[in-house]
C-alpha cells in the first residue's frame, strides 16, 4: 500500500514517551522553549536556537527554534520549530541535502500550538513531495543519547504522524492549485503563500484519545 495513504493506528508507545517527556519538563519547571534559552534568558527575535541545531535521528534530522517580530507572528504564537531531515543517497534528487518536513508553533507558555507547512522560500531547502517525505518520517527513531527536547520532538512527530502526513498532502494540493496558471517554482518561492496548511494542536485530547485513558498526572 502507498505509504502516503496508509494512515496507521495511533502510536501509543510514542504517546507514552511524550507523556514521560512532559513529566520531565514539569519536574524541572521548564518547557521545550525554556530549555533552549541561554542561562541569562536573553532571546532575540529571529535568533536560531540552538545556534548549531538540535540533531537527532542518527544525525539525519535537525531542528531549530526561533520567533519573528510580533507583527509577523500568527495568532497566539510565540515562535516555532522548523524540522528538517537529510535526503538519503537512495533519493535521486539532491542526496545528502536537507529537506524541510514540518513546523511546530509554540504558544507563549512554551506549549505546542499548531503544526504548519511552508513553501520552499521559507527555509531555502530542497523540496520533496509527500510521497518522498513519508518514508523518512516513518524511519525516525529515538536514541538513548537524545536530550529531553530532542526526545520530545521525536515523540511529537511520531504521535502526530498521521496529522503531519495529512498536512503535507494538503500542502502539495495547494501548491498544485496555485501552480495551475503559473510556474510551480514561482509558487514555491512566493512569499505571499509561505504557510500552506496548518492544524491546531489539542495535546491533552490527542493523548487521551491515543492512550484510551486519562493522561497521567503531571502531563
């Protein structure tokens, strides 16, 4: 079956790992965004955190967090993570380069707000269609050496796998519509269409649905 159309059963193991990460944040009175701030708490708009990226998935995934000035932020958003994966040698298009997979917006409390997709102009990375991205998303694994934010990001990606695939399909469909009367490359580079699809996150509802029970205390 085509991996794009193969919506999988909810990943309960990933949801449990996500709860464990949330409890760890709570025990330290912190959250994914605070974990990335300098000890002084100083943070500049458009500053990438960390400067040398979060690196996980056998170094085949990377991410950074940043925020735009207030006039350029979406409603309720403090900033967002951009998540990338390396294009494997088996891909005929630009093997070894990086492709943007998804973005994760965070609210002012440092909690996940929404997933969203962007066009190529936003991240200046190689564009892959959904059918090329899904196997890379499904190949992501948690390794023991990951730090807390990296484990949390992987658990979020795994728990929300189907929602991410659906958003990527919507992204591709919108590009196709926008490119009906113009060059596809122009659409991918158009600043007016930088956010192509998004979905708000209700984390507690999601965890309750996946786990089939109340979310553990502290989550």
